[in-house]
């Protein structure tokens, strides 16, 4: 699908589904802004747009392939971005996290967005752009900001939900037992590793170094991109903190299992130490050899009494040594 | 609640609860200083102040939302700070540590502080400012320094109390046993992770790079901000050292459990090795088949003697191999 | 084997197996490009080429020795590269990963590649260069780019296959048991360590620092080398992510084993606690001393009933304490 | 105690216990050098000196409080240093390591040192300064160098003694067993963490960045401060190496315990597998039901022979499987 | 021992054992080069040379003491290097690795090397310098390069031998058992930690920062020092890779032990579960109370059959649950 949105600066009006053959005319006024949003596109359509704007073959190749790492490439009169949105499905049997690539060509007064599946963030911007000039009257990079801001904002509820799961794990490690906890911890670790992998290059693109950005931003838009970088840094902070928390919880869980093993072995040992002498004693008096007092009817009470005293002494001793 | 404090430079006097409609008049003299402290404010009040000073919508948005990461944003004629105070409750069943956001607008001769709950540090500065010009006669950033200094000073007793808890854990790992130690270690780890998360961005704001700060500071105030940065670095040093100490203690604790498990299994094995042959021997002489010497009344003493010799030999052997 | 390819700029034609005695003539035109590809070469052949181009003795030494680390050395009128291709053999009993050295001399209009075994990447470039001017008409560093690009592209399927193996391990840690999982994890760890070791210096060579490269690149070729650096960074990202995933899986696996040990010891303890008293009871009534009710025919039913009640009570108790 | 030492440049002589009221006169000659050493001082004495030299209130506050982190602060005409000496007591029941704060004001021709307890290093410098001009004729920072050099030199024997303890632990982990090793490892870890915490900020103060120091050093004194920085770096290298060695030793110790547990469980299992069938066999023939051959006097030899064959076969089998 | 070597530029000849009283004459010609090699020297000899060349007392002090960290110090007209060669003795009962200090004074046309024991690398350079001008005709830093290059080249076979030991350990962790593996891993870890500690400061000395070295190098010698830095980086890469491999192998070994413990406990549990009921059953029929069918000669076959059925059922059940 190719959708187009044109902001006409002179008329201060939005047009959509414009004729791309008139592209050069539409973009003649440097204050106009053309947005082409492509998704589910065939290679033919992609190449058509590529040729229309004379995009570099390496950038076109990146659009056709899967690029797992966000980046920005500078070309003569446009920038090419590879960005990633994150899709999170807590109930997925495998791979809770997947990333969706969004390729963007950012020209002086046009922007081309390419993605394989519809994206909520792009969709909600597009819905506004149908009627309102709000997102497009401040130039191409302000429109770009709005799209990425939506992508980034989607991450906060995801991380909150992960935070809740970590809280739950922290409660469960002292209570439950079995592979649910272990499986949940593994899932959390994987999820955080993958989110981090997606976020770090994205953060690097939008961070400035001594006030300089890797691409041109108008002064009035700088606060917006600072805000974006700040959100990305907050997200990374949260991911790192969560990773530390999951690791702590996992280490403690491991220790709890060791303690339980140690406790249960102590019980086994105590039981064995108490029961084994009894087995030997009863066996001793069960031998088919002449036993003194073999016929004494009070013998059995004597034996029972002896065993009881032994048992009580051992229990007192173990209590004293804090084994039980 | 909106509280206002005005330092009138010409009269060298403090006023409070001034009329904000006269704001422009009050701030005409660049040596005057106006402090507006807002807490428990409605969105309406916030927006009113925002419009009065013409604050940037992105900064206003950050005041309304929760921002988990300290930062400073530069705008045309003011700076916007997000800071965090730490609230520590050792006896809390969960989440010993929570952070309270403090948003600050720092202009050339005004300062606006926004927080959702009353803060001790802001309160104690406010009490002084009611009567005395001490905190406000040296300019806006000196007032800011005093507020943050109070926030930072509150952290030292918190970290000392954490240090005491670590000392206690270090003593307990060799003595006590059970989940109290494990739970305490988990709580300490979480607390240190969260304090660290709050401190690091705060430290970065107040550190200078080659003598340059991210916001303007008058020369006479530089030593104060150097002192602040130094306190924040000391705190981070302590947090990092505590983290290392907790991790060491936890690793050692884990090892102590393994040692105990190993010891108790050794005891179980020694008991089994001594007792099991006795069970077999007594069982052997208890078989209902003709046994040589079955009717010999000294037989039982022979068997007893044999078992005793075996027991003594085994105990000597185990002592020799240092098992017991 | 020495193979030579000459791009004649004036005729816009390829020649191969040219006479190296005419080297100076061939390279007179700065737009011509000579590629000498050497593999399985004797030391004599290497020295012959070294003298022909007057290469530095230290560079020649590096060609004869094994250099485990990629690097680029600048000499007066050429650059010397040591690069490494990766050979991956999943079914190898040992050392799944091996690296093959590729030494490259990059002059202004000549390029000399030296490798001990034939390389797919070099071969496929050579096949194209036989007939087509595509790879050689854009200068020496564009030819170099094409060779390295092929080497780098070979790594993506390798890493995908490693990713699949990691997925498999993550599934198996909860199901299978035994050394297959452990051996697979060790193999994966080793493989990732070695790939990383090969990739990092390679990445550093082709990364630019503030737009400056460690060797000269024509402006029109810069996007290609940016793309190369981006691919290398993507690969390193994947390797690092995989390393984190393998480590997580391994830690979880370790925990799963501990849990199983704990579970099985619990079962052993429960069985012992139930069975040992029975052994003592039956032994008690088997003693050769007068037992009250020794001749009562209902005695045995009483004993059996008592043991059953004891067993049921213990099972209920263990269920209550969630041991079974 | 306040002790004063004055180097009179014109007379090339030392004076001590000079009258501080004449301070300004004494320091008129820029080549004179006044050293004021204060320890066990009351707050009153501290404030007196502070006012005499007009020290900044923030620096005075740091002298009164405990500052856990070394630093240097630049003021208008002097520098303020917080440094730490290390006290090491191997036989302490707790806290082998403690740090003693040394605060220094370094002016152009005066130096004020403040510490709560007497310091060996300061004492030995003071003893020399009573009679000899050696330490004070080269200016204030040379005197400072001498004091710090003594503090740093005290650390080398401490680290050597720690190194010996690590060697001992490395020997013991394969031999001894019990909490001594664990307690010693914990003590070593804590000691190294605390030394490291003290050393790192100290190192940073005396390291130069591109030949620039954080305070002014005369050219002739630069080699001395380079030497100091080198000593501090050596110490940090040793601390880091020791930390790695202790961690390695601890990991290996943990593994040795696991191996022992595994070995002892193997023994328990072997004993149980051999003994349990015997118990069953003797019990079988002890049943009070008609047993074939019940009255055969050779029966017992047959049973004994059978049990022996079974025992030998099991031992051979276990040896074959390398369990014993 | 003091050995001297003089390269006379005018005559293009080597002299040795020259008279050091004529030092100034010999060094008048800036193209001459004097090398003084000192080993097993008395403090008196050291001080004699120190005074002859007027070396700084701090450098002389470093020659007399042990300096564990490589460094280069710049003095007015010479540089002072502390370097370390590594001695490796695989069969040493303790401390496989030791480092030998080499102190070097590098002047414009003289070089003084000081070491306590003879060094292979220095010796082999000295042997060449006796007759040939090869090593000394290119200036002092080229001679220095040759000595260090020999020291560095000695490390490659050491690391290869360590690599072989790691391969062996990786094979043994799945096969052997016992402390040999653990002791070997500890030895490898210690060795790698110590080699790393020696290499890192050495690498830093010979790395350049943006083409600038910490000491002066003639342009023609730059490729040699680049090559040296490259070799040192290769060695560090290998050490780091080996460290990762040893750590991986150790973690896996730890896991293998846990698996074995888990397996052996499973066997113990299975045996106990099978044998304990038999003990109870035989005890039950061995009780001295009237048992129904006590005199039935087929009773024993019935009991045996029952026990067999129970045993088979349990084995089938355990096989089904994959315990055996």
C-alpha cells in the first residue's frame, strides 16, 4: 500500500493520495511537505519510489533486506534511517518480543516511510495528517519526530508490564517451586536482552554529541529531539535496572534452592541417624542365637524404654545443634 | 498549594505569598529573586504557572507525567530540571526505596519548584526563606543549590543505615540459616540497584566537563556546586562499594550453604557405612536356617564384640581420612 | 597460484593473466587497475611479488607468518591489510570455527591479495572480474570493498545457524538431561568467543572516527564502506546478543539441574521417612523375646492397621507441607 | 595539637612552633614556607586557623565532617585536598582495613595538614623538618609530595602481606575444609574492595591529563608527582590482580566443595547398593514361613557364598564404571 | 657485569668493552651509538653509571627497587623505561609465571639496559652486536625495538602452550574427575591473570595516540614500533580469548559435576525405593506373631512372586519417568 499526504504551505491545507508524477511540482515550494507511507509493498513499488527520488542502491538494498540494527546514513540530499518498533506479546509460547523494521528516507521537504506490516504509531500519525496540518507544518523532521515519539511511547507500558512480572517473580522465589519460576526468569532475561539490543543503536542515533546531531534539525525542533533522546535514555535505564533486578532475583532463587536441598538433606540425615540404630537394635534381639533374658517377659519393655531414651537424647542433641 | 517567596534586593527584605499578577514588575529588578513552590497542585494550577512564565509545552508535559530519570533541559531563557529525592523505609514489607520527583524551572531571577508530595528538604529551605534573606540573596542557582544540597544530605544517613545492615548480614552468614538472610540480601541488592539508578543521572547533571556546566553558574557559586558534585560522587562510591560488599557476602553465603550440605552428607554417609553392616550382620544371624553355634550361649557376646571392633575400626578410619 | 586481472581504463576492458614484467607500463595510467590474487604460494613467489612492488619487509614477514589479529598498516604509497574470513563447520568434532587469513596490499591502482587456501569470497569476485569491468572500474578500494563485503556476507548465515542452535538449546534445557546439552553450550560459547575475537579488530579497521578512515577512500565509495562497517556492527551486535542468550540459557540450565537434585532428594527423604519406621516396627515384633500378644492371631492385623494409619498420616502431612 | 614549621629562605634555616600572629610577616618572602600540622584539634582551633587564612566555609565543613572520598578543590589562592591513609590490622576480629582522613590546604608558600589521629607518614616528615631544610626548601608542593609519598609507601607492605595471605588460601582450598577458608576469603574480598575504594579517587587526583595537573606543580617537581602517580597505579594494578586471584581461588574452592559432595554421595550410593540387597536377602531367609532347605546345615554357607559373589560382582562393576 | 658495545658511525664498525671514561668523546658524534648492558650489578656499579650519565635519582631508585608495572618516564635528555620479560615454567609446582624486570635508559645516542638476571632476548641481541652493525646503525630506538621485539616474540610460544593446555582441559572436563582438572584450571587462571597484568602497561607504552608516541621515534623506525604494538595487541587478544575460554570451560565443568551429583542421587533414590519396601515385606513376615499361612509351604513362593512383580512394576515406572 502506498499512501501519500501533502502539506501545501501556501494554502495551509492537507491533501492526500496525490499524484506522484507531479512530485517535482509539489516539492517546488520548499515549505511544502510530502509524506509517502508504504507498507506491504512489492519490490516493484519500492523500486519505483526509489527511482522517482533517485535513492542510493545501498539504501534500497537495506529496505528489501532485514536490517537488525538501527542506523542513520547520510546521502547527498537526504538521510536514510533504519528504525525498529517493538511488538510484545506476553502470552506467546515463544519469543515474547519481536521487532518491526521501519525504514525512513528524510529529505528536505519529503519523507518516505517503509514498513512490511502496519504500525500503530505510523497509523495514528497518518490519521491525524488526513485532516490536520499539525504534524506536517513544522517540517519533515518534526513529522519524523512525531512518528518515532509514538514508537517510543509504546515501549513504556511494555516495560511497566515487565516490571510487574519481575515483582511477581521476586515474590514467588521464596514461595513456589518448580520450573514455572525458572521459565519465567529465562523469558524475562531473553526479553530484556532483545529490547536492549533494539534500543541501544536507536538511542545512539538520536543522542547528540556536543550539541551536534548526525542529521540536520531546525532549532525550533531541537527540544523535541532532546525529549526523544531523554525518553530513550529513560527506557534504557529501566531495561538495565530490570536486568539487574532479574539477575539478583535469579541468584537469590538459586540460593533458595540450595538452602532447601541443604534442609531436606539435614532432615534425611536426622531421620537416618534416629532410625538406623533402632533397626540394628531390633535386629540384634531378633538373632537366632541364645540371648540373655530371652525368656524374661519384661525384656521387651526394657528394650522399648532404652530405645525411647536414645530417641529423646538424639532429638535433644539435634535441637541443641540447631539441626531441627 | 502554591507558595511564593520574594527577595527584594533594594530593601534587602523577604516577602511571601506575593501576587503573581505583578510578576513582571517584581522581576524587573534583575537582583530580585522570586521562588514559587508548588505541591499537590492541580493540572489547572500547573498550566496557569506554565502560561504565566511561557514555559515550553514539552517541559510542562514532563511536570504532569512521571519522569524516572533526572535531567536538565536548556530552553531559551530558563533551564528545566527533573530531580529525585529518595524516601527510604527499612521496615516496609516491600519496596524499601521510593523516589519522589522534584521538577524545577530555573530562570535568571526566578525559580519554580514542583512536587506532588511535601519534601523535607524543600520545606526546611522554605522555613528559612520566610524570614531570612540568607538563601535567596545570592541568586537563583544558589537557592537551587541549597534545595538539592538538602536532598543529597538526606541520603547519607540512609546509606549509613544500609552499611549497618550489610555488616549485620556479614556476621549472620556464618551463624544463622534460613530465608531471613536470603531475603535481607535480596532487599539490599534491590535497594542499592534503585538508589544507583536515581543517583547516576543526578550526578551527571551536576558534574562539570572541563569546568563547563550544563547550565550557567555564577563564579561565586561554583565551589558550592563542586561540593554538591563531590557529595554525589561520594554517595555513588558508597553505593558501588556496598554493592560489591553485598555481592561478596552473598557469594560467601552461597558457599557456606554448599559446605554445610557437604558436611551433612558426609555425616549421613558415615552413619550409613557404620550402621548398614550391623543391619546385615544382625539379619544374617536372624535367618531361619541352621546357624553354626546357634545354641552356643557365648555366641551373642562374640557377635557383639565383632560388631564393636568393626565400629571402632571404621571410626578410626574415618577420623584418619578427616571425614569426622 | 598467481592470478592477475587488469582493468584497462582507456579500452574499458578486462585482461587476465597479464605479464607482471610489464607492471610499470600497465600501471602508468592511474585509472588502470591491476589485481594480483595469490594463493597456495611458495615463499619464493611471495618474495618475488614483494620485490616487484618493493613492499616493506615487516609486511612481507606478516604475510609469511600467521597473524591472528586483523589490522591495517600505512606505508608510503600503499596500505597493508590483514583480514580474516571465518570457516564454520557445525559437525566438526572439535573447533567448529576456524579463521582464514587474507593479506591485502592496497596501492593507488593495484591490489595484491594473498591467502593460503582458496576463499569463496575472493573466488566469486574473481569469476566476475574475468569478463566484467563492474568490480574494477571504480578503483582499488571499491574492489577491496567487494571482496570484504563477500567475506562479511558469508557470516550472516553462520550466525543465523548459531541462532537456531541457541533456540534449540533453550528448548532442551527444560526437557533433556545429560551431557549433550552441556557439550552444545560449551561449543556455542567457544564459537561465539572466537567469532568475536575475529570480528572486533576487523570492525575497528572499517569504522571511521569523525568521518576519517585509517586509509584513503574516494568520496563515491564512502557509502559502501559505511555499509560495510554497519554490517560488521550488526554482526557484532548479534554475537554479543547471542552470547548473552547462551549465558542466560546456561545459568537457567544450571538452576534446572539444582532443582532436579532438590526434587529427587525430597523424594528420597519422603520414602526413607515412610519406610524406616516400618522397618523398625517389623523388626520390633521380630525380636526373639516374649512379646505381649505374641500368640494372638489378630495381632498381625493390628500391626498392619497401625502401619497403614501411620503411612496415611505421613502422606497427608507431606502433602500438606507440599513436599510431594 | 598544632605544630608549626617554618623554612626561612634567606637564612636557609628551620624554625618551629612559630607565632601564628606573625603569619603575614613570615609569608612575606614568597620563598619562605610555613607548615602547620594539626591533629586531635578542637573545632575552635580549626576555626581559628580557618579564619587566619580565610579558608572557604565549604572546605572548613569538609574538615569537620568525615569525607570518604579523596578530592582536590581549587579555591582562589590555595587548593584543598582530602586524602586518606590506610591502617591495616590483619588480626582484627572485624574490619581489617580502616582509612584515616588527611585534609591539606596547599597555598603558594604555606601548607596546613589536618588529621584526627597522629599519622606515621606525617610524623616521620615532621621529625625531619625539625632540623633539616631538605623537605621544605623546594616549595610547598614538594613537602606535600613527601607526605603523600610516605602514605603511599606504607601501602606496599600491606599489599605484600595480602599477597601472602592469597598464596596461603590458594594452597588451602585443596587441603583444608571448613569455614576458616571461607571466612578468610570474605575478609580478603572486603579488604580489597575497601582499599580499592580509597585508592581510586587518590590516583585520579595525582594523574595528569595530557601533562596538565589539577593543581599547579613546579617543573622541577613534576618527576616526583609522576613517580607518585606511577606508585598509585602500581598499587591499583596489584589490588585488581589480587581481586582476580581471590575470585579465581574462591570459584575453584566452590568447585572443590561440589566435587567433594559429589564424591561422598557416590560413596554413599555404592555402600547402599551393596548393603541393601544383603539386608533384603537376610530378611528373606528370616521370614517365619516354611523356607525350602530350612533345616539344611549347608544352607547358611550357600547364602554366604551367594552374598559374597554378589558383593564381588558389584565391586568389579563399580570399579569398571570408575565410581570407586 | 657491565658490557659495552659501541657503534662507530664514521668507521661503520663495532667496538666492545670500551672505556667508559671516554664516554663524552665517544658520544660526541651524534651518529655513534653506545650500548651499556648491566646485569647482576652491585649497587655501587649502578650508582657509578647513574652519576656518569647524570640520571635522575627517582629513576635510579626504580632501578634498585622492584617495579611491578611497565612505564616510560620522560626526563630532560633521555627516557627511562621499566619493561618486563616473562619466564614460564609449566612444570613448576607453584607460580608457573614470573616476570623479570628490564630497566632501560634511552638517550639520543646511548642506551643503558639494566636487569638482575641474564635475559635470552638481550643476550641474543648482544651476540649479534659483537660483530655486526645491523642492530645499532639505525639509532638507539631501533636497538631498543630489537630488544623488546625479542622479549615479545618469546611470548608467542608461551601462549601457544597455554592454548594447548586449555584444549586439553576442554577435553578432560567431560571425561576425568578429581582435583587434577580443578588444579589445572586454577593454574591457568592465575597464569593468564599474571601475563595480562604484565602485558597491559607494556602495550600502553608502545601504542600511539593519534600518531604520537610517548617518546621520540624517527620516521623510518615508526613501522617497527607499529609492528611491536600490533604484536602486543595480538598477545593481549589471545590472553583475553584464553581467559574467556578457561572461564567457559570452568563453568561447564562445574555444571558437569552438578549433573553427576544429580545422576548419582537419582540412582541412590531408585535403589532405595526398590529395596526399602522389600526390607519391610521380609521384616513383616519375620515378625514373631501368628501370620496367616505361616505353615503353608507355598507361602514363600507367593511372597517372592509378589516382590518380583513389585520390582518389575517399579523399574517400568522409573523407565517411563526417565529416571533410569
